């Protein structure tokens, strides 16, 4: 027992900084624990406390006065020297010395030890967060989080909604920190479930690739897709995929228009066979104006085995991504990630009606998007539809 206590030494601040550095580089808890000399449980507790966010260094900035410099200021004031004379001796601007003296008792009451204590108290972190101090701002952020807006969307929309209210401003990083680090207060940790990832702490991203077997007949690869689709200059080019439910027995079809990021969802109550997908796709795209039915990009999933018949019925050219290349239909991949907030993998997706799917699509299409200049997909797509009438 004594040897175990000797091995489990108390970690210092430098050790915690090393833990954060290694984790940010993608090392596992086991590797980091072996390098620093602690258990994985210690790292887990530390990550939960900090939310995976890097702590600020506690070192004194060279721009701030040191204890010795404050002693020199005190002696100079006692000797009756001017602020300029004191500043020249310290190699500091007279304005720096003036601010130091005025905020710490002025000439008559300045004491070096008291000024040092006051500066240390001001520099103490964490300070009360902005969302904790401003209830109206906190309520606005909370309301949008519950509507599944991302912190970046919230931060970008507030200035346009409250153009004359400087208090209604917050950065997306402040929102994340208020969620991940509860010591900062402001937002309940339960609201992290409203984030796209659902995580309670920050961690490096790692993407996995899913492999598929088999090959479809008569495929036209994405390399032959028109250039107008690649640069998103012309509306009517779509990306599609399926999101799979519990036990891989149910699915929902997803369509995203490349120029506007407009989303449409397809209910597949009878399964995800090639025939089911073809019928649902044909029914959905037939509602679109002809000018907005130019192409569809899909991965090489077997659910698109009837792509030739679909092209004939819908008058839409179908192009297929290269194997293991989901980034070639990035808008759809991003949308599927957002949809997982609404449709977890552990649920039977046939339980959702088309009306419920339409409601989710409306919510996504009503969110402002940075790539659209913070316009909403519904606004951009509505303009495209208006131009076709």
C-alpha cells in the first residue's frame, strides 16, 4: 500500500499542461498516463473538470509590473519623484506608472504589497462568464440551443437580431466554454445534448470510413459530373444518402441541394431496398421544378442499384462518388451529422411519419449558415424556386 502511494505522486500544474498537450495531439489516455505518471482515471477526472479546454498559463506577462518594479514605484513616490522620472528608471511609459498608481491608492495611499495583491486578484481565473452575468443574453442563447442551433450560428445571428444592443453579443467559444466548463456557469450541462456531437467535453476529431462491398452496374463516376455542379454556381444539383436506424433494419433518405444546402427527407416505411429507395426518390424529386432537377450524387451503396430506372423516370442524371470518399458529397455528410441529433442510431426510424420528417427538415432549413453568408437555406432555395416561375 505504501509503495502504491509513492507511485501515485501529486500532479503539478506543468503535468496538467503536458496532459492537455498530448491529448490535443491525439494520444490515448493510456499513453498519456504512462508518459506523465498517472492513472487514466486521473486524466478522465481532469478532462471532466476542464471540459477538454486548454487552461491559460498562469505565468506573469512581461507587460505587467513585477513585484520589484512596484517596490521601485513605492520608493519613488515616497521620495517625491515624478511619474516620468519613475517610468524612466523602470524603462516603462509614464502612462503605465500613472495607471498603476491611480488604481492602487494614488500617491498618498500606494503600497507595493497591496498593489501586488490587487493585481493577483484581478488576474485570477476563471472569472464569472458573460452568460452568467447577462440573463437576457443567456435566455436567447439557451432558446436557440434548444432549437438545435450551433454556437457559431447563434453568435452570428445575434448582431443582426439586436443591432442596437451591444450586450446581446457573444462568441461561439464563450458558449462552448459555458457548456463544457461548469465552473464558468451560465448554461446547464444538460444543454450539451443540443450540440451536434452531444459531447460534454472537447476532444480531437477522428473520422472513420465505412467500406462497402459489391459494385453497381452502369455507374457514372463523379469525375464526369458537370463543372457547374462542382462549383455550386447553378442550383439543382443534389447530394443524397441514407441514415440507418437500430439494427440496420430501418432508414431515412436524405437529399441536400448543393448551392443552398436545402434539405429534404424521405420516409422509407417498407425498408431500404433499391426499389423502395427508387420509388421514394422519384416521388420526392417529382415535386421540384424542372430547372431544379439537374443531377444527383450518391455513394456506391446497393440501395441505388436501380439508378438507371430512376434517371429515366425523374430525368435526373445520377453520379457516384469514388469508393471510401464521403467528402465528395460533403454537404450531405455534414447534414447527416446534424440529423443524428434527431434520429439516433439506436432508434427504429420507421416510427417517424413524413410530417415529423418535414418538421425536422424545416428546422434545419431555418438555421442560418456561414457558407451562405448567414442566410437560411430556405431563403436561398426560395429564391431559386421563384426564378423558375
